[in-house]
C-alpha cells in the first residue's frame, strides 16, 4: 500500500502533544508554516476536507478577476457578506499558542497561508503573510492602496439592495451567494478608475519572489519546519517542505487529515491543533 494511502491514525492530544514537545526539544528553532486549519475555530471556513479535497467550488481565479467584469461584480457582491466575517474574527487559542512558541524562542518565523492577520492580532511579531492580507485593497494600475473597509462601505452604499441577502461565509472573504450580480456596481480606483483588488494572491497568481526567498532564507537557518493546520495541497506552501527535504531539515505536521507531504515528514500528527499545542507547551 502506498504511503499516502496508509490509514490515518488519529492521535489523542496528550499523545500528539508529547511527540510534538519532543520534536521541538530536539529542534528548538523552527520555521512554522500555518494554514486554514489554524483559523477555523475563529469562524473562518477552510477550503478542503480531511482528505485534501475541495469542500466547495474553487475560489476566484486571478486571470478571471482581472479580465471579466462579471467575475468582479460577483466577487465584490459576495464580499459584502463574506468580508465582515474575516474583519470581525478574533484570534483563537491556537493563534495565541503559536505566539507563545515565538515568545519562548521556538519560532524564528511564522509563514502563514492565511490572509486574516490573526497571527499578528494574537501577538506574533515575526510573520510573513505568504498570500497577502485581506484587510487592504490595491489598484492594479496605479498602486493606490486603502483599507478594505473603505471599498466595502463604498460598495454597500452603491448597492443598497444587497443588504437584504444572507448566505454562508466562504474562505477569504467570499460567501456562498448565488444571485443576479449583473447590476452590481463596483467601486473602482478613486485616482485612476483602475481595477481594485484585495491585496491577496488569488488562485492562479504568483507569490512575490522576494516574499518566498526571504522565507526560504529563514528556513535554511532554522532547525526544522513545523506545519500547522495545512493540507499543503497548494504548491506555494508545499514548496517549503520540498526545500526542507532537500536541505535535510526535520519536518513535523500537525493537521486533522492528510497532507501532501505525508510521505516526506519525520513526524505526522493527525490531531486537534489547540489541544495538542496546549500539551506541548506544558511540556516544554
């Protein structure tokens, strides 16, 4: 049976926490990579299930957003419902536990695939937002930048009828809303009328090279890599596991479900995140 088809063993938090504490003792200066599983307890949905498969329709593609007015209308219309979920989210226990790992000098850098800024709100100081930040908007023509709330309020004022709608929240400020968006009015750049886009890396776009290289420099100087709450199905995160393997860096994953790196890591913990971290911190 191939490695990635082996039955998953669900660890108890005590067992997983003890194993994680031992891993950190052996490799005290880690780079930590986090994904959506860290933020689900803050009410922000994730994209994938325990087997790494999509739970919902794939999110907006960068090229579609840039070339299609209909796609932009749908995106900003849904954002009237979805964005407040991220804006109002608060750090959960796991975010504070990751911050505590930094305060104890076990984290050299947190590289997060999330765009919610909850690590920073929990007190983590050394954080790389790999996929950008959802709370800011940038003009794709002139570089104008503003807070997401400003664009949100402009769109709400221009489309009062959309206040009647409700829908379930989806990841990254989206919402599961299916209505006619053809009359939705978009807020364009106030300086040049260019396309405004959240300052996040949409699917199909590339993470800025300097952001990747800086994180890789930290990984190379670290004692190992700890992945928390990510299935690693997106290459932008998985690449760090590939480099860690190439450089002989020890790796551990803490995630409910399978990850793309299961066959590569030294320690795979299939367990609840916050309970496992609590046990590990108590033993460090």
